[in-house]
């Protein structure tokens, strides 16, 4: 669920943070991590949209009416500007 960096041998800080909580058996607020990561992406240019599939599942689960919203399908090259 968390964004990985492109180098396979190096873990991101988010992965290290999650691993720490698992090893220490501490509770982890994953939704907060996702929201912070999404907030951080707004400051960056040319990054892919984060967590679109997760947001869709949340909206569907809570039966939020999206009939009045304009919905468009994103292509792989679409980025957050």
C-alpha cells in the first residue's frame, strides 16, 4: 500500500517505519500515513497520483454518492500537477 522507491535493495522510510511497529508490536495508524503521503505529493511535481485504488474502495464501502462528480479514467502517464 505504500509507495516504494525504484531501487530494489533500499527500503523507504515508510517501510522501515512499518517494520519497526511490527517488530515492536506497536499499533500503527496506516490511514494517517497514507494521508500524510498524499499531502506530501501535492508539493512535488511530476509524481503519479497516490492511492487512487484505495480511495475508490473507501468511497465504495461507505456508499458515497459520486453521481454529481466528473470522473475520468487516468492513463499511466497521467501525473499530479
